[in-house]
């Protein structure tokens, strides 16, 4: 599973004890994200700006209907979850779904790894190319010196260019 890039850091994460596939994520920009893997995989099902400070921790009560969120300023927030996030569904089917989702993603990652290994392009050794370029430049400089220095010496030897 891959989510979109965001400059804010993730500060805490917590799985729902009641519903399989639901987890809560807090961010350093004060946002709470709620993901439901049975609904959307790469995007949050719900997001809420909780604080102007960075959220630092998340906890859920024993009955699973309230979230407790702390921020860096020392404030604590208590949120009651909506029925869609706290109602029990057929957990056995949801757990099977989540397990198969993770298995499928693991297989997908392995397949991607295999493809990358097959398509690895050997790193070119540019050492010989650089040595040839360096030698070419040295030869050019040597030729310029051979042609230029006699010309300059000849000019200097003439009386009108002497000081």
C-alpha cells in the first residue's frame, strides 16, 4: 500500500479494536486521519484538523467508541466516533478480507522486487572514458604550448617587443 507524499510527519498510529481494517493516524500538522481499508486503501476515509500544534498520541477507550488525542501543547481532545467507525460488522469476513489484502500486497511487493532485479542495468564504468578525455585534454594543452611558446619567444626576441 502506498499513500501520497505529505510533508507532515506521522506521529502515531492505532488500529481499531472493534472493526477490522480501520486505523487512526496522527500527523505533525495537527490532522487526524482515519483509514478504512475495506472502503479506500490509499486515501483516508475521514480527516479532521484537531489542533494547530502537532498531534503526539492517540488512544481509544475500551469500548472503542471514543478517541483520546494529545498534542504537543499539552491539550487532550476527546472525540466520539460515528457509528460507521465503531459499529461491529461481520468481523470474521473483515479479518479474512484484511488478511487477504496484506497477503496480496506482500506478493505484489515480491513481484516488483523480482522485476527490478531482472531490469537492473549494470553501472557503467566511466573510468576508461574519463582517462581518455583527460589524455585528450593533456595532448591539446601540450600542442598549444608547442605552437604558442615558440611564437611568444620569437616575438620577445624581436627588439620592438622588448622592454
